[in-house]
C-alpha cells in the first residue's frame, strides 16, 4: 500500500512578544524592554520624551519601559523610532514624574 506524504509543519503564530527585546535605556546603563508598534496598531496620540513632539495616529514607534520589577505599565513611554535610536547622543527633552 502506498504511503501518504505527511502534511508540512506550520510554525506557530507569532504573538505580541515576538517584537520585544532588551536594550540599554536613555541613561545608557539600565536595561529597558523595548517593543515596536507598527503604524497599523498606533491608535492613540502620545508625546515622545526624546523630542517632546506628538507621535500621531498611524505612526510606527517604540514603546520602552525599565526591565525588572521596577518597570510597570505606568513606566511605559512611547518614543519616535529615531528619537529612541539617538537617545545615547542627546539628552531627554521631556522629563516625567
């Protein structure tokens, strides 16, 4: 009797954490968890702490927060991708409390 060829294996679907990574934070020493937000998922307006300008609806950007137990939802900050990339060469424009 001929054998059937097995069905190809499909990889598991990607979850939201697939875009999460750890990078040095704005101070350059503390690790931050960084997540990329595609433009199609950017449904609110935020203010970037790097340039103090608005991140408008539909603009792809970065969400970053301190890694470890100290970082929570209230510590998340939304950055323009370019501002996050340049955080080591210039200081923060906006401070938050």
